[in-house]
C-alpha cells in the first residue's frame, strides 16, 4: 500500500516543520501547544478514521514508533509517566497526543513548562505555545536524538 506523504491532521500540527521522525505508517510531530515539555502528536498516514481500520502493518509499526518516542523523551525530559491520548474529536485521522508526565518543570531553549495536571490527568489547556523559532529548535533537538539513538 502506498501511503500519502501527509494528511490534514499532520498539516494542522505543523508538518513538515514539526516533524521528528517517520516510522512506517506513522509520523511523529512536535505538538505546537506543549502542555508538558516534549509533547508530541503521533499520526498515522493510512487513510483511516477508526483505530480498528488500520492495517496489520500499521499496528506493527506503532510498536516501533512508541519504543522510539519513549526512548527519546526519557532522555530529553526524564518523564515519570507517559500518556497516549486518542481524542480524534476535531481531527479525524487516527492519531495520538503523546504527553510526557513529570512532577515540577522542565525547560529547553528558554521555554519552561510545568506539568499543571500532575499527578492527575494532563491539563491540555495549560503549558507553552511554541513560536516558530521554539518549534524549530525543539523539533531539531528531538530529531537529532531520534537519529542518534
């Protein structure tokens, strides 16, 4: 199956500027609104609007994508927990919001982000809105860590 290079959900979250990695059917993007530092969006490029519609290969690729995300974010923000939220209320393409969870704050490039929801559910309305320079810097940092690992 030939996968599209992008979809509407990827574009909404800043693709290609925010791209960190592509793993099979999945693309990892920096989330422009950071409820916690290192928040990502994991988007499937298959044309599916229901999780159960994904191909067996997409499910296999998902394992590899999750392993990469957890490895990179552990080294970057030393999270204590990680939340994968499949909300899909506004953006119908299959995707997860990936929120690393930690007590206290983490900082990068002059941006400091506290986990306002800790230890409860993530507070998606809090955090930092990244400007273009901060988004570029965070995407470059995470991409470099992905490649190096």
